[in-house]
C-alpha cells in the first residue's frame, strides 16, 4: 500500500499549528532534565491535573527515571466556551498520602492561574515536604492570580489552543500537536471540564 500523505495541518478546525508533535517531544525531554536537576535521584509524587494534563504527564514521566508516585486530581474550569468560569471546583480528589513527600503538580496550561493556585493550596494543606509546579504551556498575558510555575514548557500568546490533552468541550484532546482553534469552532457543544 502506498504511504499515506501527511496532512499539512493537524486538524481542519485549527486556524494555525502552534507546536508540532516533534517540538513538544523535544521540550518534554528537556523539561525532564530540568526536573531531574532539582530532585536529583530522590523520589517524588506527581500530581496530574486530569484530563488536560494526561498526555503531558504520561510523556514526561517516561522521561524521568527517579522513583515516582502518581496521583490525579480533577478540577472543573471551562464549559463549552473558551474563558474560565470563575472559581474552579475539585470534582475528583487525591487518593495518595502526600504528607512529608516531595510533590510536583503538573498541568497542561497556566492561564488565569486560578486552577493551579487552588491545587497548590490544597496540596500545601496536606503538609508535603515540598511543592513545585510544572506546566507545558503558559499564557502569561491572562494571569489573574500571582503564580508562576517552577517549570514551563512554552510561553504562548493569548489564544485558545487545543490538542495534546487540551480540549474544547472535550474534543481535540487526541491531536498529537497543539494548535489555535478557529473562532467559528469556539461555540456551542456540551459542558466540559478542564
Ligand atoms: P486557569 O485556572 O485559568 O489558569 O485555567 C487553567 C485550566 O483551563 C487549564 O487546566 C486548562 O484545562 C484550561 N485552559 C486554559 N486555557 C486553555 C486553552 O487555551 N485551551 C484549552 N484549555 C485551556
Ligand atoms: Mg486542565
């Protein structure tokens, strides 16, 4: 069978491709090296903000050879729209004991900062030895709370992006790269969570 021609774009609903699969892969490897420098060979606990950080977490943890534990937390943030809907709520909570543990919170994107702040504060209440944060994307222009991540993959402009775990109304998470969703596609659909 002849080799299928590679599509020039990730998906027809995208206005532009921001990050290709290869660019993400390279950066994930280098973030893993940055993380390794901080933790050395010590064990730490990764807390992944599902669903958005699923792909990033899965790829990142495979680049790290430390002993790691994994827990997940789910926080509601977006409906079928592209702006945050106020105060995020925990809808699936942690299950591991993280007292006296070194914790690394992982999210797909740092936007207003409300989600990561909520999770960071919640983790701090559980008396870990340390808490650090890691995000693949940072939309600095939209920050509403004073919070910077310890590890950042890419700074991106203030545009609504999808792919590599990021969704709009639960769609596009499976795209291997990241792109800007066309404005005419940023409407309707069912309610969703980040
Ligand atoms: P924040 O609380 O405003 O920082 O929002 C963070 C959450 O909103 C992330 O965990 C994402 O799930 C979601 N989010 C923010 N910006 C985007 C985007 O451009 N595309 C898809 N999801 C986004
Ligand atoms: Mg999210």
